[in-house]
């Protein structure tokens, strides 16, 4: 029976209000902070360098090809920075678009499968999930690739569940190709193919014709080839050996080798199950005991609406668990799949008293921790005072506000509405994090002030060398800066730095962390300027005259001039 027009209009308005609230929540804080390590400064630097040099096809970092990731996220960042005229305003926009776009896709698919009411509930569940909002408010690559993966899932499920809809299957395949060009793992929606084939065989889903499967996979490959083929031609037939190294690195080392034989972020097979999912997928994970029972019943009924996204979720966790290299952000594409698999079960889940009590208890525990830590910190508890001094922050008022807001929500809404309490408290948390938190933390997470201090000491026309550099320092540098290759061994970098400094010692300086004191034994460190702490390290600024007795070697390492730090780039490029 069709609902009355006024009721449909009310539901549509509620749906749109949720999207508006989500956009506002995810956008709060844009322009209030600089890019923070570990990944944000790198991608902002890539994007800014594209704008300054016009070299868009192959990303560079400080003048050196950057082979770790394909370029789509850097292109999106460069476009956002160019449109806003500011790195601060632009660098977070691609993640904002990815987050809102993912939310729209999930809600629209749920609306078509279950109606507007469940679409609204699933949208609220996705927006309440900790990892989803965390990554939507970070300028890492993962939120944008999650959007492409979710669009691939959307296209596949439109054909499988609401089809035949071959056009959406091909749109999903294009999205998967774009996902690969964003972070390599855009093919993840294809993990649902085995379950799709089984369900289609049992008459529970639209069959995928072999012809469509072949053409779809060809579409994925063709989309990838739009960038890969020109890149291979440019790097193969050019006269720059670093470009050939870039080609081999991004095609082989950063794909199969990185998955099968990872060289960093090494974790045991159970890492995601034990150390990531329990916090990253809050509060959804609180309903797991009841969800397992509901999924079992749906499995027995061969409900394709639940089994397809659930199979994709299980295989996604299994796929990433097989690789020795693991990071928590790899689980982000699983969040939309989890919400889709939960969608028809959420209304019943919200009727479970224990689910609400778990949500209320979690808010009570977190609120108490923040409140006590804030009060004790304000009273000068030595352990907290030392921690604040080490990091240069005093977040006591912010933490007290978070604790008091948890108590106020619990008092107003009562534990019997615990999931609503959790959603409300998370909204408060993100608003305070994106305003008060940004203001407190930006000075210690961004080296903007330190690099301005460096200019004050050296003068704007003096040159700066950064051996074994971190991208945040290169991004914030306000004077001509060189480095010696990101992957170059430390000893070779220092020998090349000595030769470069000795060529014009009165106008050249070395910016280096104090942990390399033993490597600088040949230098006169009495003339070093102590710049203080940044990102957990103490830093020195040392004049070139201090290295007169060091043995330099101009052939020990390459020399790269960072384009974003040159005067022409600083005049013409977007402001930080």
C-alpha cells in the first residue's frame, strides 16, 4: 500500500536533513588546521607541487618522483587547492566529498531495497561509526578510495538485486578502475562475485552473463589503462632514469610485492579482529551478538540483500588479514558493507535493551575518563603535567567539556536510549575535536611556526638542506630547500649535504633532528641553533660554516630542489 504524499514528503525531508547535517558535521574544521603527519603533508605536498610545476601525470615529492600511490587523490587535492586558493582550505575537501558521497550511495541503495525509514536509520548508523567520520575528516587517501569502492558495490548490487541493470554494472566497473588508480585496492567489490554466482544459481539474484562479466573486467582494466599506458610510455621512452625506477616501483613493488611481502606495518593475522575492528567499527560492533543470529537466519533464507554485502565484508577482512603488512585504515571500505549487511536488522536491533545499555555504558566510561583526566590535568597532576609539557598542549578544558557533555546526554536521554546517547556524544566529540581540538593541537602537529622561526634566523634567501626529511617540514618551508632523495641511505645523504654546504657555507644551513648527533661528529655543533621539539623530535638548525672539517662527496647522492620552496613557486602558488 502506497504511503500518503504528505508522509512521503516528510520522510524525504528527514532524509535530506540527515545529509545536510552530515555535510556540516564532516566539513566543520576545514580551514582551521594545517596538514598533519603521517600522510596528510605528503599528499598536500604532491598536490601543491603539481600546481607549481604543471607536472600532473607523475606525482613528485620535493622534485623527486613519488611512486607509492597512483595520482587520483593528488589530482583531487590539487583541484581543491586551486579552487580554494589555499592548502588549508583545500586539502580536506576530497575526503569530505568521499565521505558524503559514500553516505549518499549507502542511503540510496537502502532506500531502494528497504524504504526511506531504513535508509535514514542506516545513514545515521554510518555517520555514527567512529572510523568513518575519523577518515572523512582526515586528508588520507582512504576515504576517497572507499567512495570508489562503495560506488563499485552500488553498481554491482543495483544489477544483482534490483536488476537487470547492466548500465550500473558497468558504472561500478569504471568506479573500481578509478579506485585502483586511487589506491590499488579498488577491485574489492569483485569479492562479492562468488556469492553473487551462487545466489543467481539459486534464483535469488539477477544472473551476471559471462559476456557482461568479461566486458566489465575489461572496463576495469581499460579505466586503469587510461593512466597506466601513457605513464609507461613517458617513463620508458624518456631519458630520466628516475622515471624508469618510478614505473617499476609503482607497477610491481607497490602492488603484489607490497601485499605479499610487506616491509613495514607488520602485524599478526588476527590484528584487525583483535586490535582494529573492536574500536574502529563502534558502535555497530556492539550489536554483533544479535547480528550473528539475524545473519544466520538470513543465510538460511538465502536473502541476497544481506548475503552479498556480508560476503564482501568477510572476504575483505580475510584478504587484508592474509597480507603481513596491515594498517587500521584498510578496514574503512568494510564499514559501508557492514552497514548494508545490517540494514534490515537495525530496527530490531534498536529494540534490544542490552544494545542501548552497552552504548550508554561506553559513553559513561569514556566521559568519565575524559572528565577525570581533564580535572586532574588542570589541578597539575605530575604525570599529566609532564605529558602536556612534552607535547606542548593543555587540553584540560576540552576534555572536561567532553566529560560533562557525556553526563548531560546520559541524564537527558537516559540509558534506555543508549545508542542515541552514543550518536549524540560522538557528534559533540567531532564538533569539539574539529574546533577546540584543532586549535590546541595544530601548533604541535604542524611545523608552521618552527619553519617561520627558521626563516627569521637564516633570512628568506638563505638555502636550507633537509637530509632524511619529513614531508611536513618540506611543505611548510618558507625558503629555498634541497634534499638528497627520500630513499637514499642516511650516510650518503649527509656526505652529499656536506659537499653542498661547503660550496657556499655563509648562505646555506642544515635542518636536522638532534637524534643524528653521532652522525654529525665532524661538525662544530657549538654553532647549532636549538629549535625545540616538533612531532616527538628535537631539531637543530646548523650553519654551513660548521661543516668545514667534514668530508663531503658531491657524487654520493642526488640533489633535489623542492619546487614548492623556490621563490617563483612561493609567489605564484597557493598560500598555506
